[in-house]
C-alpha cells in the first residue's frame, strides 16, 4: 500500500472554511480559550537546544513558533476589535517571516510570549464569548487577498492556527523522541 507522507508544513492539514453552527462556535471558542495552556504543555521541559531546533528543514525554530503565535494572535485580537467597531475596516498585514527574525524573538525567552498569550487569550475569549451570532457576520477587508473576511472565518482561522503550530511542536517532539 502506497501512502502519501504528511506535509510537515501542515501537520493537521490546511484550514477549511466551515459554515456557522453553534457546536462549531463552542469548539472554536474553546480552542481559543485553551491554546495558551496547550502550547505551554507542548514546550514543557524542552531545553535551550531543543527550543532552537527547527520544526522542519527550512522551518522556524520552536522558539520562533511560540513568539510567532503571540505576534499573530495580537494581530487577530486587534482585527476582531476593528471588525466589531468599524464598518468593514481594512486590516493591517505584516511580514511574519521578518517579525520572526526581529531581535525580541531571539533575545527574549519564550515565557514572555506564553505570559502574553495567557493574558491576551483571556481578553480575547471574553470578547468572543459575548459576541452575538450576528456579530460573526461582520467583515474586515484583507488588502493582500483583496477580499472581505467574516469574523466567523477569522475565528476558524485562528482556532486552526493555534492547533497548527502546537502540532508542529508535538510532531517535532515525537520525531526526535523528546520526552
């Protein structure tokens, strides 16, 4: 039997847009709420050498991944706030690769980003949990994609995003037999 190897860039697969449902909303809200703890558990007991190991050839290190999730989710939180308070605002994009190579990523320990994520996700979950279902139909404009995105689509994207990067770390741990 011939099996196609998993793409190491997408260990849980690519994000697939999903129609609104109460059950899906509950799952994604839980993903947002739980991510900081899940990420913290994924990196537990890794030493400095392991934290500086790329999750795949040519990929970011574990340390860069943790700082990236914080950077990305800060932007996500702002995008939600804009989408809730403005009419189809144009969101700001950023160069993720350039951000991952800035001095703070290399100089600061990952516990700084983990602490930030715990506080950020507490605020973000409180915002999301109090949104009405119709609020998820509000849109933001993505200038690179030249398209409107609903807050529902953003919620799914960022719920997936956290699990996606946790899977990079857990897959690396499994592949390297790190306990």
